[in-house]
C-alpha cells in the first residue's frame, strides 16, 4: 500500500467522489470541523461524517476519528502505537 494521500486503507480515492459501491469518501474536502486519522496519518476526516458513520474510538479520555472502517480495527489492535504517532 502506498502512503500517498491519493490512496487510503479502504482503497478510496480522495477526489471527493463516492466509490462504485456507494461508500462516501470521508477523505473528501467538505465544510466542517476536521480531525486527522491516527492510522492513515495525513488523512483529514470530517468529524460529523465520521461520527455519523461510527468511525471513531474513545481511548484514555480522547476521541479519535477514522477515515474508513479498516482503521478502527487497526487502532483497536494497538491504540498506544497510533496515539503516540498522532
């Protein structure tokens, strides 16, 4: 997997489109508060969209938002690794 911003762990491009299977691209630039995905560092996530999709975890009193469904399980496996990097 490439670390370029054009690719994500869920194989969605960052051009603001909806993927062929209907998934919303949470990396697409939109209006609203954003956070950085701790797993895919450099990937901006719209907080409201991530909240609505359930793409977040609370860890040690802080909420972390994810760019795709694949990032949650990766975070769960070793949260300290991603919190340190964030």
